[in-house]
């Protein structure tokens, strides 16, 4: 079976390559650049012309796939297995120049499948039209980005000289500390990151310096144990167990917005080696 390698104008769903050198010819995919449906709370104005516009929310995205399976009984059986209505969500990966950084993905399920059985089918060319339903309408980069969120300076240091590079003087002597690195987030819409903090830390905090938003978890994470913060699902897990109630009242679930983002890490221990790992996928609408 042919493997998805990101060749232009190819897709993969359920382990099947659509387009490219395989026996499945991708004819006409649509819906990737279409705007998702909009949910709103518009209200008519009483005894006046017009209406009062409500807040708009994106609904689901509908993807239409048209493809032809050439004379290959094995491929036909694979298509019927992969594109089965009621089969649940699967990842659709696509390589279309100019869309989602040229290599993107979304999660969708099969809602409709049409496969006429006629003269063309008998000749060994089965035509399929499939409708995919993506509850999350956002297109994501197929490759996940990762970085390290660092503290601004070690806790307990004092400024020795007006050096331009970060330099702290600790009780044990001079220590050079790498400054927080600006993250570059691609895409055209906010995306929700995941933070991973490995102990020992006490009350870890992630700060967005551009907006002042922060997430603080009041918890002591022992050595080698892992605290995971999923901003999209709003879950806080310590070794897989929920610690959602440990969030402080001023914590804000903030996304990464397209452009340059500066994040900083802080905690009560102030270890110079502390920090958080961040993972995200750039997003497009």
C-alpha cells in the first residue's frame, strides 16, 4: 500500500493514500478553503429595521472528497473499510500547496458515502464521493512545534553590572542563564498549546508577557513527576490524575496567537534549570 509522504495534492485517511502513485486517484476535494458554518445569537430589533448582531461562533467544517479507485480489488476493500459511516473520527492529512502551510491535518468522520455501481464500475474504475464531518473546523499544521519555556532570571540573584546579556550572581557564584526565547507561531488563527513541567517545582506559572495572561497551578511536583497542562481541553494532570482544582483564581486559559510570542516560566523554588516544555500546532481557518 502506498504511503503518504506529503507529495503535493495528496491526502491520507484511515491509512489510505489518496492521489499520488497509488491506485486511488484524487479527483476533486473541496471544503478546505470554505468558511465553516456560523452559529450566532442575532436578534431582530423590535419595531425597528434591522437586527442586533450576536457573537459569532464557528460551527463544523464539511469536507467533500471525490476519488476513483482503479482496477484493484484490494484497494476497493480498503476504501470500503476506511470510509465507513459511523466509524468514528480519524485524522485526514493533506498536502495542498498554499493551505495550512502546505502540509496540514484535521480530525473528521464519515457522514456520507456514494459509490454508483454501473458500467464504469464494471470496467474496473469505482467512483466514490465521500462527505467528512469535522467537528473542529480549524486546520492544523501536520508537524507539531515544540520549544522550551524558560525563567527570566534565577530567583535570588542580584544585578552585578549593567551587562546586556542575562547574568546573575548567586550564593554559589556566577551563573549564566539563557533568556526566554521568542516563539514564532504560524497560521492565521489562535491555537491551544500543551505545557509539560517536570519536577521538582512548586506552584509553576506560565506567563504570556505580551498580554499579561498567566496560568498558575498551586501544587508541589516531586522530582521526576510530570505535570501536564492542556489548554484546549482545560485539563491539569499530575502523572495522569486530574489536578484542575489547583488552579489559582487569576489563571487564564490563553491560546498562542499568530506572530511572535514571549512566554516565561516561574515557580517558588527558583531553580536555574527549571522550565516547561510547550507543544503546539499552528492553525488556520
